[in-house]
């Protein structure tokens, strides 16, 4: 199970998967909790204080599923921001 707290990355994720289920403006400190398995991303959005209170390990379900092809590279762990530099 993975956690992403950066609002910019969460917004990027939702933009790429074209998710209209969540409105980030309603979350004061959003946390994207996700798991990648068999080319699928299972995810939910939580408030940070709830996760701190109950623990990420107690997340027992997912709100939505998306194909990993439509997700940002960092979802798969490809966090190389200098990828364009390699193409010279």
C-alpha cells in the first residue's frame, strides 16, 4: 500500500485518469492511498488526520480502480523527473 500526500501529484493523478469522483477543494490535507497490482491501480482519497488516527494499514477497501497505463509514472515507482535528459 502506498501513500501520496503532495497535492500537486494527487491533482496530476486525477487529471490523467479523468477522475471526477473527488473534489480536492473539499479536502484540507488530502492523501491518496493506492496499490498497484496486475496493471491495475486501486485507490481511495483520505484526509490526513483520519489516516494518522486509524493507520494506513487499516484501509481495507478501495473506492476506484484504474488501468495503470492511464496513471502517472510515479504510481509505478518511476520517479525519474530527468527522463527527458536521457533522450539527448
